[in-house]
C-alpha cells in the first residue's frame, strides 16, 4: 500500500504524488483519460446529489450516495489529480500560475 500522507504535508503536489501511487494499487492504472473523465463526471454527480440531500432538496432516495459531502468532494479531487497525472499537469503549479493571472484581471 502507498505511504500515508503526513498531515503536516498538506501541499497539493504531495496529494498528487500520493494519488499517482495509489491509483495503480486500486486497479485504476490502466484506464484511459476518456474513462477517467467519465469517472470524474460520475463522482461530481455524486457530490451534487449529496449536496442536494444535505440541503434537504427533493431527489431520488434510491440513488443517493451514502458517503458524506466531504467524502464525495475528496473523490472528485482524487479523480481530478489522477487525470492531471496522466496528462502531465502539475496541478499545484497550474493553480498558482492561474491565480497570478487572475490577480491581474478586473472582476465586476
């Protein structure tokens, strides 16, 4: 099993490396980017369903995920990091660079 992430080591890059190790152990290492995007959409849907449940909005009870909202958010992040790994994107660096661009923009 992949090493546990140290709690004090909370950098996104560390999580991305952790996902890279664990994805293969969990049997998802051979999936294509297209397959992983489908999984990302599935996980995002479960996240939305759980948010609806927690907001007491009407939804089909037989299709509601049983995990918490935080669990579903973590699933979305895991799949996103996996896709970034496969595409060679360092998401932490990309986030910082994008925010630097955003800081120069006007927001109305």
